[in-house]
């Protein structure tokens, strides 16, 4: 299979205005809407409105002892990529331990969650397909404030909007976070 540049199979080539649109989305480091959610710090890099509903992309810091309770998305797929630290992910009725460079893809209707059992914060990126999930994820979450500590997850439980949960096909499942032992 060979890759043919547009100029070789399109008479207009790179002068064609279709290829010259500035449609890319660039978000510099430190930019994005940053919120505190259940003890974690999430920065929305791009969401549904900017991507035509195709993708939600979030950068996250998960402190020791924090995480996300097991839950399911029936209308969204989710994918995680761990940059640093270690997280224990719920995968259906099992758990997997992820370190730097680990990737975890969660198809629709799969029970999942994560917990930081280590002594240090973990950094990861995660995304939802299709986009728009940030509306539910950030609903009611306080904006992060420079110089202030992140509230502990038990002091920062979200007030879950049942209408948004239903619209996005998400629900919390019985079961605790993985144990801290």
C-alpha cells in the first residue's frame, strides 16, 4: 500500500482551499477548564462543542487515596492513558494495575472505575467517544483554585444530576472502590 499525497491525485494539490483551513484545535500547556472532582483535578482540553461532538479529552491528576467509583456508560466509550504513577482500574468484576505507559479502553456497558493505592499522585489523560460527556462530568464541580489544596474525595462528592445521568446513559454501580490494603 502506498500513500499518495493530495497533490499527486488531486489536480489542485496543496493549493486546494479544502486543505488549507485552520481547523485544528491547539490547547497550550496549563490551559483548559480545570475542576476538582471527587478529590481529583481534571482539566478539560477539548470537548464536544469544539469537536462537533466527536471527542472529550481530559488531563487528570489523581492524588493518593482518590479515584472514581465503579460506573457504566451505555452511550460512551472511554479510554485512559497513564502518564505517571499507578492506578488500579476496575474492569468488570476484576481489577488491573496500571503503571506509566498503560492504556485502558472501556467499551460501552462495561463496569469500570479507578483508585490510586500508591503514596504519590498519578497523572493520566482520558477521553470519551463521542464527545460532550464533559457536560455531565463537570456539572456542579468547583473550579480549581491556585494555591488551595484539592478537597478530599469524601469532601467533594458531586451532586449527581439524575436527568444528566439518564441523558448520557451513565450510572453508578454497587460496589466500593478497590481496597486500600
